[in-house]
C-alpha cells in the first residue's frame, strides 16, 4: 500500500517476497477481494493507474456523448451522490474524530494550502476555522513565499494540504519541508492518494470522479463541513466569544444589511 497501485503491478513472486508470504497467499488474497485470480487483480490495478494519470481532455472523452441538459445534470448529480456515499464508506473509523482533536487544540498553529483546483477548498476551510479558533494561516498562492511560513513551523504546527490527481510537486516539497520541522500533516486527497500520503499523519481519501473534464471536490467539502461542525463543538466557548465579537464588528462597520 505504500506504493499503491504501482506496487501491485510487480510479478507475483516479488510481491510475495516483499510481503514475506508465499505466492499462494497472494493468490488467496486476490480471490478474497473478489477477483478470479491474481491476473484479474493486476488488470484492475492497471485500470486505476491509468485513470490516475488522465488529463482533463482524455477524462472527458471517457464519459461518452453529451446528453440533454436535464439528463446530463441528473447523471452528474448521481455521480456526485455516489462519490459522497463511497467517501463516507471509505473513511476509517475515528479519522474525523482524530483530525478534529488536532484542529481543536488551540496550542497548535494551523497552516493551509491547496493546489491549482483545490486551493478553493483550502480557502473555504480556512474561512471557517479562523472564525472559530485563533492561530490559523492560509499560505500565499505562490510557492516563492512559502519559506517564510515554513520558518514559523515546529512540532506544534499543523499543515493542512489539499492535493488531487495531477498531483503537484510544489505541495509535495512543501510537505517535506514542514515534516523536517516536525509539523503534523493532514492531507485531503482523492481515492488513489497523493504522494504526500507517505508523510501525512492523517489522510482523507475522497472520491472525485465525475462526468466532466474536471474532478468533483464536493466529497472533500462534505468532510470539511463535518470537521468544522465538530471543531466548533469542541471549542464551543471560544468559538462563541469569537463569533459574537465578529458580529459586533459587522454591525459597527455596517458591512451587511439588517434583516
């Protein structure tokens, strides 16, 4: 699993040696996973590896001909609902609780960043976290300014990263540098898993496939909103004080209309 799915594309003998088991054990595992045998398991792994490296144009071609607007919307919605359901099923027990406990620890400083597409997820999470607790920072969009944030990281820091397929080397390097400073890493990624997974302390694998040239990050946002709710519950007293103070500022500056 440390090199999934590519690790499974080796010969059955090499996989058995790496795992310290016999080749019949590998065959039995394949059958327990629902495959007719090891070749069928490898075929599925090859399909996953191929899907992982699809470009947006090639990805769009795989969904077939365009449908009427209403049918297309229904197909897209069904794919998203399936993503949500499969993401929930795949979440390991206690993962959300463990991440929430880290995020609710006000002794820790939180840093967030995302990629070209997932930066909006990082920004959304940041907007909520910085309202309910102090010590939250959204890293600048340019990697050129990241060193000045890394400089402030230590073992009490938490780096929250978002990275889905067409994984970004800059984010991988950011994770390495943060880990060198003993920061914890929380990663939100897709079903295949960003390379950052190898060094992350907590990983959320969300389903992202959709009938579009672009992947859907709605399942990631589902987990984000669940975490926001749980963190706010855990720091309820502080969160309430901060929200009330913020509302007073809104009223004094008259940013919003009165209802």
